[in-house]
C-alpha cells in the first residue's frame, strides 16, 4: 500500500487510491466490501452498473475490468456473450489483510514498551524508483523519516521491515530495535510525525462527516446514497495509516482526536452497511437474481473478530 490507498503488497499490485475513486480502485473496493472471497463470479454488466452509481461511465468501467483482469486481480469467464468476474484469490487475500489493519486502526493497543524499530539505508539519487518504492512500503508498515536515510516506528514489526528491504534488494541497509534517550538538544523519534498536521486531519475528518452522521442517525439516507457514502468514508479512513502508524498513547498530545474520528467512521460505516448491501443486491438482481442473494456487507466488529 502506498500513500492514500491499496498498492504494492508483496507480488500483488492493487490499484492506488486517488481522489475521485478511479474505476479500477472503485471496483476492487466494491468487490472487497460486498463480494470478498466468494467463489461465484458476477456479471460484468452488474459491475458496470455499480460503477455508474459513482458517476463512472460504462466505457470507463469496462476498460477498468479488462485492465484488472490483465493484472491478474480479477479472474474472468464467459457464458455465451456474457462475461463474469471475481477477485483472484491473491487479490482477495491482500484486501482481507489490509482491511483488518484499516478497521483496527485507532483502537486502544495497550501500553507501549518504549521500543523503536529503526530502518537505516542508503540509496543513490540515481535509484529514484527504488527510493520511492521503499518509502511507500515503509510508510505502510508504520515508519516515518526522522532523517532522510533513517526511518523510525514505534509499532512496526522488524521482521516485516527486513523482508521489505530484502525484497527490494536495497544494497546498503540495516534494521534494529532501540530505546530513545531523553537528551537535551537531540531530536526525539516522535518528531518524525507532524502532530499539528495530524490533528488538523482528524479534526477535518470529523467536521466533514458529522453532518452525514446526523442524517444517518435520523434515518435520512437512502440506499443509493448509503452505498456511495459508505464507500467514500472507507476511502478516506483507509488513508490514515499512511500518515499515522497508530502512534501509542504515550507519544500523543493531550485531547488527541483520533478516537473521535474513529467513532464517526465506525458508526457511519456500520450503520449504512445494510442499506448499501440492499442497493448492491438491487443492481445485481437486474442481471442475476440468484447471485444477488449472496451479496453481503461486513460490520467492523465481525471483521475484527478472531478468524
């Protein structure tokens, strides 16, 4: 995953998120939310119709389906003149793992032991693609740059970081764990994050979605709007782990707004789930009524339950 959304995870290159939900990203999101891990395939016409709910043209949606299939993110089959699609097992597994992290983001993680994981590396200016790929992968793991070639995280797994460095074949690098000394005149590891900007981001999220939350509580949101709004709030919430690796409470300023933002996200996402599912079923039923009954949404509590 890179800044803002699904992306490279191991050997699975999922669509990156961009403002406006581009068709490839939108289709994988919808399949992940309402058709994850199902062996049956959905008719392409139903997926095109779903994308149209978000203002995506039929031509753009069909092109996105073809590109996703060429990238081995969707598997397809033909029955007569109809084409059918489902997520590949690899793509579904990556979406499930990413969803687990996104939905648990902002929960109380318990006491922090004060240990930092440190990734140190040196990459030449000529290897810009490698630098970009490494930075994106380290951010998804929960790192931020204390200095250009020294990235730190209070929550990352050292083994995962070492695996990324090995996979990308970073020539000069090392991973280690350490505890920071409280020394005057030195830069504290948590200064790798801009807390003022993070606060504004969380407060902006609450301000943006509070009017919708009021309408949700009043039951004033219809099925079509519920589908679009639920996808939209997920796309916004899923960007936060790229900027905040669930920083421990011990490092946070007072009155930190992450918990309030999470509460808004969970209430809207969960409450709109049945309505959004109903709308997806309506659309799928236009083409395959039997398959429509298999559409299902997922609540946060069920996603976080032990597998």
